[in-house]
C-alpha cells in the first residue's frame, strides 16, 4: 500500500500513539513491564522462543518484548493496515507484522505455520471481540501454544460487583489525574484526526475505511468472565498477576 512513512516519522507517530493510549490503559508502561516479566519467565528454557501479540496496533508492546528478549521471534497481529504500516516502518527489523482479523477465517494461519508458540500476549485489544468470538480465540490460542506455554491478556476488565467496579474506575481516574494525562492532551479521536490530515499516510486511511475499521466496541466482560472463558478453552491454571484499578493482567498456563 502506498505511503511515505519512514522509521523516523513512524517513531514520532507511535510516540504520540503511546501518549494517547495512556489515557485508556491505566499504568500502561508498568503493565507492559509486567507482561514482559511473565513472558520472560515462561520462555526461560527456550533458545528461540516464539511470541505473538494479538491486536498489536503499531507494535508498542511487541517492540518492548523484542527489545527485552532479543533472542525471541515476535509476531504481531492486527487488522488495521495503517497501524501495521507504522509498526513495520518503525519496528520491522525486530518484529514481524501480520495482517489478519483475529477470530475470523484463517486468522491464525501465519502463527500456526511458525510452530508451537511459547507465549501469546495482548493488550487493550481483546475487549473489541464479541464474547463468542473471544471464546473461540482463547480456544485457538490454547491449541497454538506448546505445553507450559502462556496466554497473557492485559486490558481494562470490569469487576462483577457494581460498587467495586465503580471504585476501580475511580482508582483509574485518580491515576490519570496524577500522571497528568497526555502532555499534548490528545485522545484517540485527536490522534486519528491528525493522521487523517497528514499526507504521509497515502492510501492507508482510505484502506482502513474500506475495511470498516470503526473501532469503539467493548464486550463488557468482567475479569472473572475472561478467566472462565480461558478455563473453558482448556487452560487449567488461570489468574490475575497484576491489577491497577480496572487495568488487569490475566495469565493462563497450558498444561
Ligand atoms: C486500542 S488498540 C491497542 C493496540 C496495542 N495493543 C496497544 O496497546 O498500543 C486496539 C487494537 O486492536 C486491534 N483489533 C481489534 N479487533 C481486532 C481484530 N478482530 N483483529 C485484529 N486486530 C484487532 C485494532 O486494530 C487496534 O490496533
């Protein structure tokens, strides 16, 4: 697809992306570190571990894992051509970007072709999937992982109890206030508006519109419901390894 992105311009856009994502993902950088710690432990015995990031966007988490674990092969999956192009321009040396709509058709083909996975991670992405699709994705991830492999899902995941759910949201808002939001005050919509106004992206905005990528849905599943779906998918060991307000990191280990 035609565009004029190079590594430097892509890095600038991704840094702006990271700033606006902090509005939505409480303690996002710490969350990335937690995910990386889980993966590091899970792959400690592998010479050349294989890790996949589902709903990678421009590869912020995938790139951090590739830097922390330079011996790993990192596959990053998304269906947004513009975010994939940004990721590839900036991190293409360290991360392999895969264009696929998770949960639809042969979305897992490229992952399966690489052999069993040691770890599958995701951050601020799986809440877009309807519950039945998410259930099938967890099942497929279970089958793609080697024995002892780990699934890590980090996202804003709700509490079942209403008042506690509100408290968790208040904690997230408190964190947002203390960390000052983003320096530029840009949110998701502002970031996309700026992208649309920039000629460097060439045909990519039109292509994402053609694909109908109007994001914003949320399956509303609680952390408990996610863990139930993971168990149903075949993972015997499931639990929370970190939480800040409603920002959670869930881990599931295959037998
Ligand atoms: C809020 S962004 C987060 C991106 C990245 N994980 C991060 O934290 O910066 C959600 C991402 O999930 C991707 N996504 C949502 N549903 C998807 C699907 N069914 N298949 C592939 N990607 C999907 C979107 O394209 C988007 O890049």
